[in-house]
């Protein structure tokens, strides 16, 4: 059984690292179609498209930055998560040895690269039990460059570059989201895919924001006010002129996904997690008894039934 799990996890890592999911590829193609012919924006997107095709064909990493390896697992009560974590770590080491992942885990004290993407805190695992009989496993490779331009705001706050104050309301939330996108420029390898959490505490807000990056481009937020805010922020962001890799143009973000979490009266955080154009996230559903793959996730442009909210 563990061999089946190992093989499946190794294949998940290979596919996640080398082949962007259809919804992200479709969003990138939509961006190519609206950029001006001969523009630097279109040149950047065309280059990215060639890179993506070669990576998928050769099972080679899309990006030189493996990123933080993050597993999100929902499982039935009683499922052996210890074995899954141990097997996933073996699969990460094997994927690194095979070249599916670049060596990217560095000891923060010594500066030494572990050489196999294993170490204290890497990879990361997020487990959650649910009442479904199946196991939902998702993998995200979150690049360091885009992680560097994530932001967290404590409202109210003065936005000196804009000459405005963001208050504790929807307009204030919108202002800080757009401020974060604008400040990222090309440093986050735009076009970006933006996850946001309104509320929560500092650490929980960032985690909830990153979980929004598991959502598909074409899904619809179940809360109408958040759905409207997502659409408005994406529209305004794509009018900022940042464009692909900061070269200018109309494709600055591929989507904006927003969650809301209850907060304490004294706190009002807005956490923004930025994913670059190489938004590598895939997943599958396993039979809890055999660990056989019953279906792959993210295989079509929109998968509302697999949304993590």
C-alpha cells in the first residue's frame, strides 16, 4: 500500500512542478490575447508560454525556484496521516534526485542547502479531518520571489503613496489589496494570482490567504459581497499598467480570491498572499483504504466542487 502511495505522490510532485493546471494556462492565454502585438507584455507572455510547453514535455521544473513545498490534506477520521507524511517526504527526496524539483531547502543558521528539499519545516503539511470517505491531497509549490511581496495590513492605516487612509470597511480592504498588488510590480513575477484573508489573527490570516490560492480561476465566491470584491479588485488591478513581469500591459493579475475570517474587536488584519504566474498547484483524490487515485483535481478550467473556502 505504501508503494502505491509513494508512486502516486511522486507523480503528483512531478506534474505539479512541470505542468501548470488548465485554469492557470487558460488565464495566461486570455492575457496573451488582450496584449498589444509587438509589446513587451506580449513578448514576456509568449516566452513564458514556450517555457511552460518545454517544461511539461520534458517533466522539467517550470521555475528555477522550487518554492516552499506545501501539502494540504483532508482525510477521514482514522486515516494514517503519519504514513502519508513520511511517504511524502520520501517522494520529495526522490523527486529532487530525479530532477523534478531543484534543491531549494536551506538551513537558516548555517546557510547549507540540504540537497534533498528536506529539513526543519520543509516540506509543510496541513492536515484536516472531514466526514467524507476519501482523501483529498493538494500540493502547492510557493515560490520565494512571490512570497517576498506578500503583505499584511492592520486597519486603519495610512497609505502614504496613495495619499489615502484605509479604514475598517470594504473600501479600506479594497485599497490595501490594490496597494499590495501595485507595490509588488514585477518583483512577484507578474501576472500574479492573489489570495486574501480579511480578518483573523496575524498567522491565521496569512494561512487563510494562501489557502485561497487553491481555488480555481473560474470559481465563484459563495458570499456575494466577496465575489463582487474579487471581481472589482481584479478589474482595477489589471488597469494599473504593471503588466507581465512589470513591463507594462493589461495582464497584472490572473485572479483575486478572498476569504473572510472572524476577528477580535481590537484587530482588523488584511493579509495578501501573492502567487506568481508559475502558480504550481495540483491535487488528487485517494481511496482511503488503498491509496489508489480515484480522480485528479484541477483537470478542467473550473472545479467549483473542489473549492477550499
